[in-house]
């Protein structure tokens, strides 16, 4: 039996175990996916290598710490965070499948980011992955954030991106094709990071928040006639990309999505 897992803290409510195990069951792979809350992420990676763990996902607060004990690929290095470790080689390699998760979420919804203008609110950990994903796929990215200096810092790292205060969002949205929410607003409370007025029906609105799936931002966007992509898609496709890297097989996306959505409101 192969063992896969997740390290982070907290991981008690993670949806990765049911999502990945639905994939193993669908393909008849003899594997289990377990969660760990180690004290020390670097020690956990070394121990996992010793114990022949086949693959690990990494979440908050360890996504940066792990960079030092794996060989990061170019994407993980540029984003500055690892969420997937592969132990199949001589030395563990680090990857960032959040970036692929965003790209594949838009592809799933038949939206081509090449040449698009994207406004992103939020510049934290998820925001870094989202901004690189949008830019790598050919979009021009305008990042706005409550703490404007964080938007400027992120924009300085992302090719062609610009940084802004949150107040700039309504004007930026007038000519935009995409709005991405990378803040945590909408998760704890029924609030949106932006007012509904500037939303329009030429927008695709992507929300990283997945709990709840139907955020206030997505409700406002739908009411304005915009297309919406909820945070469950990024969560699904980062898992799909990790699954495919580890197993070398096409992931059973529908089965993994069904398991995930069974656990999401
Ligand atoms: P983070 O690193 O803590 O960043 C939080 C971001 O939200 C920062 O830009 C912060 O702005 C902004 N923010 C927080 N409260 C705000 C408020 N009241 N008004 C305006 N902006 C506010 O968190 P994260 O890891 O990036 O996660 C962000 C969200 O993405 C969470 O809901 C998380 O669950 C979700 N997420 C989803 C996926 C997925 O697969 N769907 C993956 C990762 C994360 P400041 O810089 O001003 O503090």
C-alpha cells in the first residue's frame, strides 16, 4: 500500500483525504492519504523520505519552510512556496500545484486567459499562486490589496503586473475580463472584498474562498450577469495535479470532484 499525506497545522478539517482517496478507489490504486501536524516541517520531510511515503502535500504554515529541504521546480521557486513534495527520485522535489490549480480551473470553464486583463484582490499566500498563474497564462494582472505595499511587492515579482490600493478596483474593473478574489473575505462572514456596483456581465469572477462555495462576491457577480468560478475548482485541480504527478496517471477528476463537493456546503 502506498501512503500519501498532508503536513500542516491545522489539518484536521482538510478535504484532501476524501478527495484523494476517491481517486485511488476509482482507479483501483492501493493507497491511503493521511494528515500530520508536525512540529518541524523539515524533519517531517526527512522522516517521510525515510519511511517511503510516496508523496506529501504541504499547507499553512509550512509552504515556505519546505523550500529548504527539497529541490524546488521553477514554479515553486518563483512563487516561493511548495504545496506538493514528490519522493520518487533520489532527493525529494518540491512543486506548487496551486498554480496549475488556478490555470486548470479557468480551462475547465472554457475561459482562455491569453490576452485577458485581470484584477486580483489580495496578495497573501494564495494571491502569489493566483497572480503567477494568471500571468503565466498570458493575462495582464493588476493586484489590489488592503495593505497596498503587499500588492506592490507581489506585482514587482510577477511579469507585467501592477500594484494598487483597494480603492482603485472599481476603475480597474471597468476594462477587465477577470476578477480574482485572493483575500479571505467571505470565509468567516457573509461579506465581499468589493462593492457590487463595478461588477459587470463581461467579467469572469474567480473566488479562492471555498467555504462557503457560494460567497457573497459570487452571488453579487452572478446577479451582475458575470460568469463565476468558485474556490472548489482551485482546491480540486491543485489536488488533481498532485495526484497525477505522484501516480503518473490521469486523475479521475469527476470522482475527486464529487467527493470534494460532498464535503463542501
Ligand atoms: P493570507 O496569506 O493570510 O492572505 C490573506 C489576504 O487577504 C491578504 O491579502 C489580506 O490583506 C487580505 N485580507 C484579509 N482580511 C481582509 C479584509 N478584511 N479586507 C481586505 N483584505 C483582507 O491567506 P491565504 O493563504 O492567501 O488565503 C486567502 C484565502 O484563499 C482563504 O480564504 C483561503 O482559504 C483561500 N485559499 C483557497 C485555496 C483553494 O485551493 N481554493 C488555496 C489557498 C487558499 P493584507 O495583506 O492587508 O493583510
